[in-house]
């Protein structure tokens, strides 16, 4: 079992003993510490949360959301999302910060809390050390019942993110549509299986060969995008004479 506490966040394997893996106790204390720091620096009580489709995702999300409520934060819960989608949601919501629940390319037994500041960027070295110190000390109070936070579920950010991409100066949707590209996608059964096809369709791509795009968190292969893990995608590109193959981590 592994628990890695760093300035970029808290990541580890699910199960085992507190302090040695990413257990509910570790999730709660570092979420509470980060939330308290955000609220101390902002007049806005909103904190954005989004997650990938890992099998532990619902459990971790419930702990994080409940903990943030317990310190008086209002939670904007994006549900299944992507890292850059959560990053753009934070400033659009004018939130105090955000937490992304994903262990990126790590295997399925891993999960993590990735911590964002008020502009949707990963927190600094100094801020990370502050979170770790407060999480270990637990030197703060939780909210009284009248001051508990509220949860707002918001599934609008897939479209908002796509709209932001389409608005970029160098994105030429008509040129992409006319090219009639055929694209293969391996989303390792996580949220890329929702977001990437939607983005490709918005860009005018009409032929998409989807493999491992069911967001159930059951990774069909090691999710780190190394050559030896991309054989299914390579085969799909060749079998369908695709112009492009895209692999995304969870």
C-alpha cells in the first residue's frame, strides 16, 4: 500500500491503514485542511469538485463532498469530468478553488486529490506545504450545523468546455469537417469516453471508432500510455484505416 503526500496533492492506493494508503481518514483530513485554507483566503465559499471514473471514485467523491460541507464550503459537484474541465470551471464559477479526484495514469487501485487555487491552477509549493501541515495537525474547527455547506450538482461543464475550445482562434471547424477524418479512441473506460467523442463530434468528426469508452472504471489495460499498453488502439487504427488514434489516461 502507498500514500504519497506532496505539494501537488495527495495520492495513494485504496485500502489498508491510515498513513500508509489513501484511506477515508487521510481523504477527510487533507480535504478539510485544503478547504479551510481556501475559505480563509476567499470571500467565496464555493469549491469545485470533479472526478474520473475509477471504481473508488464514488466513495472518494462522497467523502470529499461531505467533508467540504462539514467545514462550511458550498460544493459545485461536476460529477464525471476531466482535469482541464475542472480547471476551467473554477474561475467560471468564481470559486475559492477546486479538487480533482484522479490518479491520472496510475492503475485502478490508485486515486488522488489534486488541488487547484482560485484561478484553476495547481497550488504552489508554499500552499502545498501549508495543506500538508494543517492536515497533519488538524488544528481547526468544523462548522456548526447552521453553517454547513450546500451541494450543487452541475453537469453543464462538458458543453461549456467544448464551447471554449470551439471559440479558440486557431480551431477551424469547417476545415476539420471537410477533411472527413476517421479517428480511433481508447479512453481506458474512464471519462475520456464521454468527453472526447463529444468534442470530436463538435469539431465535425463524423467517424469515430470507440474502444474502451464505457466509463465504468474497469481499466482493460494499464492506463499509462506507453507503447506496450496501446496495442488495442494501434490495431483499431490499422483495421479501420483511421487518420488518427487518440489515447487518454483515466
